[in-house]
C-alpha cells in the first residue's frame, strides 16, 4: 500500500485491471481502488493508497465506501474501466458533485436497445432488432426476419449467454435456454455475416478522438480470441467508421474517457453492434499502445485530470500488434512443454505460480517491452474451463509486435507451434494440447 502524498491529487478507481492504475505513481496521483474480493492482483497494493471492497454493480454500496473518504480528502475524479461498474460509477460521480460522464450517457451505451435507438435518432443504419420478453415474441421476430437470428442480453458483455436460431422452433428452444440462465428480457437481432472491427477512441471535454481500428477473431460462441491493430481489414471504411463513432458519442453526450465501439462489416457497409464507455477488453489497450504509441491505460488517469492533453490528431501506426488467447482442452492443467524453446528464441514468458489463476488479463504492463511475450495466467493444478464468455479466457495469451499485421500473426503462430499446454480430465492421463487448437 502506498503512503498518501502531501498535496497530491486523489482519484477513486472502480474495478478494472492492474494496467489501469500502474501509472499513478508517475502521475503523482493517489488511488483508492474499489474492487470485488479476489478479482484483482495483490500487487495492486503497491500502486494504491488503499483498496476497498464493494459490489461494483451497486451504486449505493460504492457511495457508502467512497463518500466518507471523499469528505476526509476529496477525490478529483471517480473513474472506472469496468462494464458492470460503469453506470454505478457515473451515479456516484453525480452524487459526489464531481465532473465526469452522466449516468444517462453511460446507460445508453450499456443498454444495447438504447444504443440502437440513439443510432436511429442520429440517422445511422442499425441492425434489425427487437427487445423481447418471451418465446412468442422471439418466434415472431424470427418469422418476420425469415433468417437466422441472435438472442443476447440487452446489457450483456464478454459474449455471455448468446444464442442463435434458424427457425421458429429454434427460437422457442433458445428462449428456454436463455430463461434458464436467469434472463426475462433479451435483445433479438438479425444475424449478419461479416468480420468484426472496432474503433478504439478517447474523449476529453466532449471531443472524441478515434485512434485505431482493431480487428478481432471470434470463436463459435462469438468470444473474441484475437485482436490486431492496425486492423487486418476494413481500412477502406475508416472515414465512415470514425464518423459513426463520433456521431453516436456526441449524440448521447459522452464527455470523457476511453471508448470501444464494435461494428460488423456487412456487404452493405458497416453496422454498429455496440459501444462501451471503457477500454476494449482482452488486451486491447496493449495492442493500441504497441501499434500507435498512445497508452490508453495512462491516459485513463492523466487526460480527465488535465495532467496530459488529448492529442489533437491520432498518430499514424508505426507497427502492428496482435494479442491471441490460448484455448487448450478443458480440464485440469498439468503442465507445459516448449517454454525453454520459446525463451531460447527470445520470447519473454511469464507464469502464474502453481495453484494460482491470475484475474483479468495480467502481465500487459510487464510484457510491454517484449517484442513477443507469453502470459501463462493459470498455474498447474488450475481448471481450464470451456470458453463460453470472455472471462473464460483464463489460460493466458501471446502478444507480438511486428512491422505489419501478417508478421505479428506469424509470430503468434510460431508460439502456438512450440508451446504445448497439457490438461487432463479428473482421473484421466494427461494429454498435450496445442496452445490454440486449429
């Protein structure tokens, strides 16, 4: 735990990962981190004045923790990179009388139905959609659409609880599954073919700066397993993607901080899927920094407080970067092969201790100077889950910087070729697994 500095400004950070507060000492800031128990790395004590525990989704709980601390020594900002904590943080910001994004603006991005309404109000094309509250309504939407549909939570994140149906019978079946997962309301959309691309942006005082186009590779459950900056495709749509992003953020009145806005590139042009008042997940800030030189993790603290200005213009990429998550066979992790060979080839390898699974996407800052780095976030003895949502990417990742996207991908391929992650079902002999099965 860091000792509070005399005269230093103080901020509260709600949730998030280690990279979002590690610049605080350099910026002469004191940080009070509010997080859920067990969901942050213990090393964060070295970067924070104190760490408090609360339910990040509960504005009253956050306020009860932060209000007395604010009275003792005021915060300059209450900030978050957490999806679940986004609206509660904005509500606490308002109740404390601090500058920041309004709860209404943040809620419009978190609720995908509200996002689509804002798109339509701004005159931008939107995916055909409907908010449904039962099997009959979902089946009717599928019948009207006449093609494959997607059902997902209106405020979902990390691609959790996403279902597909090709006919009315399938629509009724997936509603049963969806309801069993605890949902009573969902967003139904037409299923559109095309690759995913996102705009990574940063805002200050209501000015929105698109910085990078990032392409992603999704698995069968729509979980993002790979990010690349600059994007491996879609450059011809740059102007339109930037314009639509800025139009949405302006329309809803977002004022500051990082944003992550996702599009599907259809044969008829881009269709915005969703936007978030936070940094992109899955190591997105690291690939943006490696490719473009802007450190969103540092800017998250420095720009809202006026310590550093938001650039007038985004820098052109000077390199390409890719982060790719490992997806070994589910089971108990028994060991690794190929680590020594990777290290001999100049790859930096970080490992969690045996019996430990590090939360979030650890190691991004520690690997920032490595042209190719590997983070094995689960130690031996951990249980590798099947990947059904972003938080299931628990095994770790490879991240690489190269002159272009193709070479960055090739370096990740080489790591996959060498590294073997061994897992076994309980009571079964261990088996080797490619880092990312082909």
